C-alpha cells in the first residue's frame, strides 16, 4: 500500500490529552492517581447554561445552523467582547467553531501557505506546534526564558522575522506558563507586527481567569492598525467550564472572516446547535459564575505555588492567569530516583506517575524541556494530596 500523507504522519499526539487519558484510565483501573494533567476546569457547567441546552433540545433547535454560527451567538460574542474587552466587532466578523482548538487551525489555514513561517513563543501550548505543521507552515520557535518571566520580548520577535514570516501566535494569558503580558510589552510586540506586516493569531481564551487584579488588555485593542491584522481567538471552555460543549469563536476583519467561513462550510458544516444555544446563555447570562470559579482558581494557585516553592530542588514562578504552573525540575536532572537516572522532564514525569502516583505533563511538548506543567484545575484537597506525594517522591 502507498504511504500515508507526510503531513498527517508527522503530527504528534497532543501530550496534554495523552496524559489526561492515561491518568483517567489509571483511575478507572482502580489506581489512586492524582491528576494534574488536564487543562480542564473541574467545575460543572453552571445550571442556567445547562437549562438553555435542555430547552434547545425540547424546542427542536436541532438542525444545521449557518456554518459560522447562529446570529444570536454572534451577537452574544460581540456583547461580551464589548463589555469585557472594550472591543467593537460586527456579528459578520465573528466565526463560531467547534472549540477554540479548531479556531487555531482555521486561523492558520486562513493566513498560511505551504512553507510560510509562523513565529511561536516558547513555552507554548502543545497543539500550536502541530497545528502550524498541519496547516503546511514552518514553526519558528522563540524561547522566552523563565528569568524573563516566560515572556518573549519585541526584540526577540524582530530578530526572528524573515521575509517568509506570515504570522505570530500569541497566547495571553498563557498556557502553560500562566504569564500575562503588560500593555507596554504588547504595544512593543504590536509595533514589530505592524512594521514587518505579519498577522497575529491572539489566543485569549484565559482572559476570564486573571489573578492579583493584574491589568490585562486584548491585543486587538491596541489600535486600528493592530486590530486589522489580528485574529482573536476565544471560547467558552475555560471561563464557563464548558470543555465538552465544543464552542470557540474567532473575531477578525471581514475578509479574513469570510475566508474562514468558507473553509468551515466545507469542513465542519456548523457547530452543534445545542451547544450554541447554551453558549448564548453563558455569554449573555449572569457572569458571577465566572467570578466564583476565578476565585477558587486563585486560592488553588496561591496554595500550589507556595507548596512547590517550599520544596528542595523544584521551583515555580507565580502565574497571573490561566490555571497552570510550570515547575522547574532542572535540579532533578542527573539524580537517581528509585533506581532510575532522571535524564529529562519526561523521565521525571514518568517516575512521578509510576512511583508517586501523580500525573503532570513533561515540558518537552511545550518547548520547555526542563519543566513540568501542572494544571491546578482540581479541588484543593486533590492539590494538597498531590503536593504531599510530590514532597515524598522528591526524597527519593
Ligand atoms: N487555546 C488554549 C491556549 C488552550 O489551552 C485550549 C485548551 N485546550 C484551547 C485553545 C482549546 O480550547 P477548546 O476546548 O475550546 O478547544
Ligand atoms: N488546553 C488543555 C490543556 O492544555 C486541554 C487539553 C488540550 O486540549 O490540550 O491541557
């Protein structure tokens, strides 16, 4: 038989999804594993959102919708963007997809031709790298050091741009580091993007989860010249605990929205009509559920950061957004733990899972090989249990 397609064959499985599935399988097999793998809120979807979905089913809202989403959901997205981010978009500039993951893919398909370069600051969310390759692009990774707060500087960006650069992927607040760019830092990055004429795919899906009253601004709010080259990505998965509903959305200028809409009309057809109805309720209904969850995440962040930094040989920065920490395990490399030499964060993660019964994702897939990503989207009790186990494990 002929070979499978090269592009598809080169795609690696998502390491976050793989670790999550492994931990869930272990649990199902009766192993008492504590999971920090999944970047998924542990809360239930708020009841008024679920009620809207039930009503949609009873009311026979069960048919295809326009490929780019219902008028009601587009209006709701515009409303939320206006209230939360001070951004004005027309419903025609909104494209709804089956999850924000698909948004990234569609945005890349809209701007990338084979061989085009896409700049990706590391540490990055694992899927970006694979999605760039899936769209035929060439990822150009720019490493943001831990000592720089895991933030790429405008100078680093400018140095990475070549005549083949088509786009930059920005993720703010960031998965996996939880860091948040300041307005000044973003403005400096935006200046380079305008000057060098590159598109910006700005994934802002965690903007509802910010801590310490940190000031956050949307990349598209930095001026008309910035907005017109920005494709904003957002969704309901994180802020409303709706990961399984699969609704994400893109905001961009009309021409880009049209291209993405045409693409979607031939690929996914339309997102789930029921999930769209539920998302309208999420975006237009009471927002105190978001604040309640945000507060719980902040408490968990405070706890996990304190515990990690109280242990010998591991450390982490204090993130200002999302629900992840990057734990530095460089001091563990070369150690012999439980009879095995720890040569990489993969080894560390594997040993921690096997001996400590704690699941956290190794940093390699995030472009951060000396680190382990921990999602603290888990109950405070589980986090305590996991930290106790990590502490024991580190004793060797
Ligand atoms: N962007 C980032 C940065 C994420 O962490 C995630 C979570 N998987 C997504 C996009 C995708 O979210 P969704 O569940 O809507 O596909
Ligand atoms: N975004 C989450 C994570 O990073 C969910 C899993 C995934 O889609 O990667 O863990």
